[in-house]
């Protein structure tokens, strides 16, 4: 919920400025046109960021993190070679295939993260247009905030859920790598808790306005 609240607050803060900028005979139309143009520019910029992420993940070495502060830097090349420090680890074709699969799955997660940012920006700018139209129609500010929040949250939650769904196969690939390539073990820092945390984040974005959701939250509260 807290992420959606921030989005809604930012949108509502923008509304007076947008309204003040509209001085012609049809201020609602001018404001809506300005929002459409801003939305198009934002989508184009986010698409560039998404494509950049995909290009880098496909063509550049992928650095590996480790929870062990003493572990040397490691990377996987686009060809599937594993370097620990400056030394290439001897691997067979089966191990190379797993390293390439791991790269591919990490790239998928990164792309999903970029899509979340892109989708969030898109729904936020669309919500601005909705809010502007509502302001000029005389709708109450609190009602606008609630309506925008109800529209945004399910979309963002769904996008986060799609990212989370990619984590279990990534974890399985990581486990297979550790089994077949012990040198990879220090860099296998993902576990089931990461998946649980991701899913909790997706659930946390769920709307809480309905009685059913409120009852579920009250029931779960003592266990927290």
C-alpha cells in the first residue's frame, strides 16, 4: 500500500500546477493534452531504459555478488565462461549451458524489473489524466485519490507478481550450478526467503478497501 500512497500523493500534488497552467477557454482539454504528451515522452524514455537493460544483459559480462566479503569478484561472460578474479574456471559444456541459463534467467528478472518501472510510469501518467478530468468535473479530492489508488494498485501488483514468478526457476538453476560447479557456490546468494519477500511485496500492494481484505488483515495481524 505504501508505494501506491506515494504515487497518489505525487499525482495529487501535481494537479494544482497543471490546473494553473491551463488558461484558455477549455482548460480541461489543454491539461489533458499536456498529460498525453508527457505520457508519450515518459513511455519513450522508459522504453529506452528497458532496451538498454536488455542490451547490456545480452552483450556485457554479468557480475556476480557474494555474501562473503572475502570472495573475489566474479563474472559470467556472454559466451558462458566463468571468471573468478582474473582466472577463467575450467568448465565442460554442461556447466557452460547452466551458466548461460543462469545469465538468461537473471536477464529475465532484470527485464521484468525494467517493465515494472515502465508500467508504473505509464499507469501513473494515465492516472494524472484521469485526475485532471475529475478535478474539472468537480469531483472531491479524496474521492479522486481513492479512485486512482484503486486503479493503480492492481496493475502494479500484477507486474510485481510476474517478476516474482521468475524467481523459483532462477533458484533451481542456481542450485544446479552449485551442485555441478562448486566454484560458483560463494556467489549463490539467493534462497527461498528472497522469493517469499518478493511475493509479500506483491501482496502488500493489494487494495485494502474491501471488507474481505480488511478482515483478512485483521485475522493475520496477531501472527505478525
